[in-house]
């Protein structure tokens, strides 16, 4: 049972970007203006995949004017999973006690971050969840059905306990990320989120969920493709084999829902 919950003094928000200039111009200032409760400080790390629209250059301007903003530049589109890992490594190297991952497009709204940070005492991973009481999804019915189906498939095949297994809006304690060999995570893209949750649960870290309203993106285009869906299915099948054979398995994690 994981019972020791050290204080969180520094949170770094990791935001992967590719052609998200319009969003990042609005998002980063809102993040930096958040009041997440003293003495906790909030920093931002933009992980940009050489965006043609100038997202990376704009992030550099922000970083030059505010030390709370860091930028990781990558040579091209290398996948969401590796972007998260790059941002996590940056955050840990710069002293973060907790790392929050989110989309740049306001589908994950900054207003929920204070409640996620407030929920961290007593938990090791906090998920901004669409599928607990008070949560909601505001995009078209076909996408809602696809998301629900993906969650159900992941929960059934992998025995995952959270209601929202594919959410990218997550707040990890430092010790959780340090316990997982991030370089060995096989999945990339959105399937990375499923594999990370599987690894968290395998290590018996305590997971909590807080409700969010998930909105459709305001600017730009969605990065989800049919190929990403197929990769997620493959990830579930591959990890199910591990689960069935009992390789590296531990007893069921303690799971806590928000109240």
C-alpha cells in the first residue's frame, strides 16, 4: 500500500504541439496565471515537433521572457508518446515534483488544473476524467461513441480500473514517473496513454479521477487518425498477453474515485 504522500512544491505542465500556434498563444498565459495554491509553483514545458506554423518559435519567445516556460524542440512529428516522454524528462530534470500532461487545444481546459492538484494528496496519479459523475463530453456523437468503446475495450481487456483510461489530462507524481522505465514504453501516439496507465496500475500506485467537461478543439485540426485507433487496439492485445501470462504482474492497485 502506497501511503506516504510527499508535498508537491513544483508542477510542470507538459504540452505537446504541432501547428498549435493559435492555441498556444492563449493557453500558456492562462496556465501561468493559474492559482494552484501556495507554496506550489507552476511551470510549462512546450514540446514542439518543428511546427511549420511557428509554434516552436513563439514558445521560444515566451521562454525568453519568462523563466517558467521551457521548450523542447524535436526535428519533426515523432509521435505523442515520445513527446510526453521528452516533456516528462525535461520536467524531472528541472525539479518538478509532479508532471501534468494536457492537449494544447483547450479540450483539456486549464480551469481544472487547481482541482487536480488539490486532489493529489492521497493519490499518485490524478486523471481529469470525462466519465465520472460531473464529467461530460461536448463533441459529436460518433466521436463520443468511439471514445466510450475504446475505454470499454481497454478496461475489459487489461483490467484497468479508472473510468477514463484514454484521457491525456493527467497529473503524475514524480515518483510514479521515476518508477517506470519510460524508454521501454513500446506504444506511441494515443496508445501510449493506455500503456502508461497499465504500467501505473501494475506498480500499485493510487489513481484518482476528477470530473472535467471535455470540449472539442477551438482551433486547428484533430490529430486522431484511423491508424491511431488500430495502434490502440494492438496495444491492448499486446498488453493483454502480458496480463494473461502473468509476466511482471502485481496485485490489484488501490483505486480511488474523486468525491
